[in-house]
C-alpha cells in the first residue's frame, strides 16, 4: 500500500516538477494521527529557491486535492534536499559513488543495521542490485531491497563535531 501510494504520487508530481526545470529526487509519505504528510525533495542546477518550492507546492496541492490520494487531510512539504540529501533512486547510488553516506537497513546484515562510510559501488549481481559501502577497512554488500533509508553525509557537519 505504502509503495503504491508513493508510486502514484511520484507519477503525478514528476511532470509538474520537470515542467519547472527541476528534478524530483525523493518522496516520503508519513501517516500521522489524523493526516498524511507528503514530503517532496527537489533539486536543480544552482540549487532550489524558496520561490521554486512555493510554485511547485501550489501546483502539487491542486493535483493532490483533485486525486484525493490521502482520502482526507494532509500536509504538503516541498524543499531542497539539503546537505544530507536522501538517496533513493538507482541513478543516485550511481551518481554518488565515492561520497560519504549513511544507510539504515530493514534487517541486520552481518550483524549491522546502521552503516556510515563511503559508497564504493552500485552494481547488479545475479539479478540483485547491491550497494557496496566501505567502513573501517571492511566493505559491506547491501541488497538494494534491504535499504530502508540512505542519505549523503554532510562532510562539513561531520568535521565540525
């Protein structure tokens, strides 16, 4: 149900966002007590402005109202991805090879669920997509389907700690 909702929202939102010369990089749907929260993360060359977010938000609000996917009240959030950008598409895993990432998995892999290290590779082996992350002299191979959440790590924030 959840993945189906995200797919429907993505298909409705992406043409609007592309028409504004931006890229839809991630969608989150969170069920709160009495309403849904729909989060859209956008990017474009030179960065996303507040005016960009407002323009897209107004259009997406109309589209979501017409299609009534939430079947009730919802909150709409549109923003740039920020320095801890979500990584959710195949092309993002390919694009950010060599970057520092945080990955949380649905299940433990070799006893670990939370990974932070360098995104070494993204490849397909035996029909499965695998993310390879280097951590402390080890390389973990994580099946793409086991990833609950993946984000870039903001190097400036890490270095400031």
